[in-house]
C-alpha cells in the first residue's frame, strides 16, 4: 500500500507529538508509533523540565553556564542559548496543551533543583512529569482531525535516491528523503509512506545495554536508519548512565529513582552505610550525573558490591510520600519503605547525548529530513546532559523544525516513482532464538566493554564481537521477511557499532566518555578547559 502525507513523523514521544500538533492545520500528518502512544521514553521521565521561571533569583546566563559545565564545555553555545532562551515560550505551549505542573499554595510553580543546576528551575508533576506530558499531548493528538496515528507500525528504512537505483555514499551532496518503508505489524506488509517532509523522533538507544531505564522500544531505530542512509551521526560515545536506578535484579527496564530525590536531600551511602561522595566531588550527591555514576561504579568495584544506597530516611516521611508517590509505591511493592529504609540503587544506561546531527532548524544532513528529541544531536548536551534539559530541548527543536518545515514544505513534491518494498524470495526466520540470542549478546557486549569506564582493549573486543553479529544478522535480514524483532536487532547492532567506534576515535576522557587509557586532565569544573 502507498500512503501520501505532507508530514511523516516517525516516533511519538514529546518531540514527535509536539511537531505533529504544530503542523496540524498546515497539512496532513502521519504519526508512526512502533507500539502504542503511551510507550515512550517521555512517559518515564520522572524529574521534570528545566526552564528559567523564577527570574527573581534565576536567569538565562546561569542556566547556560550550568549546561556548559555539565557538558564539559563540549556543548555548542548557540544551541545552548537557543534552548535556554526558547524554554519559557515552550513551557507556555505545554501549559496550553493541558500539562499540569505542580504549584505552591500561592500559585507559583513548585520548582525542584537537580544535580548540576545552580538554582531551583525544574518544573514537575509529582515524580511522573513525563507521564503527565505524554498523556496531555496524546489527548491533543487524538482530537486533531489532521493527524493520523499509526500504532504498531515500525519504520524499516527511509527512502532516498538509493531506492531509485542511484549509488549514494557519504560524499553524495544532495541525499534526499522521500518518506519511509513502514511495516504494518497487523498485516505483516511493508507499506510505502511518501511525504514532503519526514521527521525522525524515534528517541534513544538505552536498550542497546542490558541494564537500562529506557523502555525496551528504545533501540536507536532512527539513528540506525539515518546512518544506513549515509546521514551524519555524531557524539555517540556520550552515553549517560543514570546514577540511581532501583537495584532489583531481573527488572528490565530498571525503575528510575529520579535525580530530584538527591536534590530533595537524598544522600548516597555504600553498603556499610558510609557517605562517599565527598571523596569524588565537592558538590557531593548534587554533582553532575557522569561524576556521580563513576563514583558509584568506583565504590561498587572497590568493595565488590552490586549496588549502593540512597538515603532519604532523615527527611519528613509525609513530605517524602507527597513528593515521590510513585517511587514510594514501587519500593513498597518490593518491601522497601523509603521513609525508613535505604533505597538500593545502581547506574543504568539512561540517555544518549549524541545522534543524528542537525542544524538550528533541526534539519539533518539529508534534505527534507528533520530529527528532534533524543535521536538528534543538536549540540546542546556536549559531553554530558544536564538533568531535565532533554524534554525542553525536544519541544524547542520541534518548534524550530515546525517553523522551518512550514516555510519550505510547499516547495517539495511527492516522489511518485518510488518502488514498493520487494521481499520476493524471502521467508520468516524458522528459529526466533537466532534473533533473541543475538540481541542478548549485544547487550552483554555493550555493558561489559562500552560502559561507564572503558579502555582500548575493551573497545577492540567489542569491535570484534559486534562485527561477527553484524555479518550474521545482515545475512539473516537479506533472506528473511521484515519483522520488528529482526529490524530492531539490526538497529541495536548498528548503534552499538557507532557508540564503540566513536568511543575509539576520542583519545581523551571527556564528559561521559571515560577511558583508563587517557586519564582526564584535572581542571576547574567551572572553567572552560580550553582557557586553562
């Protein structure tokens, strides 16, 4: 089947739905969701959205400085300023869409402070801000007559000149996206979606690792598709491991213990009950995530432990239950009363700072293709994401993409000569174990060799292991009918390779990339190291 739209949005988190809502009324929009609208990284974001709100004590320059420091001065200053200064307008947009941020008795926002932030500037909805945003946007999307939602549809490849018989390389100057081939899981057929503009909003890649806070749909699909189409991808070595995922073996994904709990006054302790952050950073438990994650990793390796503790038992029990109702309920379900018991925590793969390289309009190196949200690399995060900057980045850049696309889309024609998907001579894989076992191996390789602390030897080993899996999977793909499971396996192998290769190319410890072969050069964390 061939479907034709003005705007094709692949991914349905905050970034994809924001773009779709902004384009409703300007053309027909197809919103592609690989499972259901409720399942996205956005829905799992607990902490909140960073924006300068209390101007009596906070300002843009402070937020910019905090972002640059957290990113180890690798962030693009223009991208940082764009997001920080654009945040208040997009907060107002979220409010207009029905998002309910918590307020104090006087009506002002009840702002939180998180690690790396110098002021209280995190807007939140209890401890499930992402879920509140996701549900609010879903309600708006469902009401729009201009947005067609395709749930249980999986994008396999974007369509470029390659599919028209032209040889396309990374040096081809005019690679253009005409839409995507998308698998309808209900029918098993691969449909052709043609569009004037395509937006990649597929989220992150946490499921590449065995232990992750991401939903298991976060397999880096958009990044892998764009890379295979010869688009530019960068900064993949910067994987943010959240320091405090709930340690409960067997859970996948891991339940997140929000950073706001440390901003609230939570204290990290080892299994002997001793505080330890004073050994690693003067900001203690409020240091940026990369520092806290490495500190916890160090303590665990030093003592041979599987986890550490987060302690909020010294806080008022009623206040703790009120601020963190979902964390309280989850822990109680496991027999942990966080008002009296320490919370077992350990780092888990959480956020990808790199991705598809885009400009200030969110346009990728491939014409007519935009990328927004976690799958994009805007330059905001640099070497490490500042807590709660991701959701605001998603809406700021979705707005930029919408403004630009509205100006140029009318000049683009639908490409009518795109061939339909050809799977003649293929069959369904006889043994699903070939796919599931390979996916398990990818997670084990990435967790063991491309984790919080790396080395050249570990990266070389990852390269060799992934190369074997790549060759096996490509052979299987060429003779098999498309399935979500097989395509996700291809994607996590591609993304794992990109993380590993770009980690090998960075001959320094910087931000989230820490390697024992290139020990970091000490410098003042509040000073641009280039100026030292």
